C-alpha cells in the first residue's frame, strides 16, 4: 500500500502520486514543496524504488524545516539526501550482521 502522508518533525506532509512528474521542465522521480507541505512522486514507482525516493524527499523536508536548506549549497544537500536514502535503506533492510 502506498502511503498518502508522512510526519516530519511533527509536521504533516501529504504525498501525491503524479503521472510524468516534471520539475522545472525536467522529468523527476520525486520532489518536495516545503511551503505546501507536500511530497510528489512519479506514480510509476513501486516497491523498493518508491520507498527510497520517499526517504530521499523526506530528508529534503528535514533540511527545509530545520533551515539547513538556506545554509547549504543545493548540490551538498542533494548529496547528503542521496547518502541518507542509501544508508537508511541498507540499515533498514540489511541490518547488522
């Protein structure tokens, strides 16, 4: 079942599934709009890829809510979100040996 909302630091975000998601003219798998409190993901995503994209966008929400988005260059925030998405995925699904 696809989630339709998430709480980030106690703030409610809706999750919308969009056909052919485009952001600033580019095809994207996901995006987060802080002022609207919404995360949008491409509706073609399923399973592990969907959950990884959702974790990635939730990380952007944490950055936005904390004010770190205003302090960091966009490429640094993006790199941290990618790293966190991957690290959390590996931990949640593989755990400790």
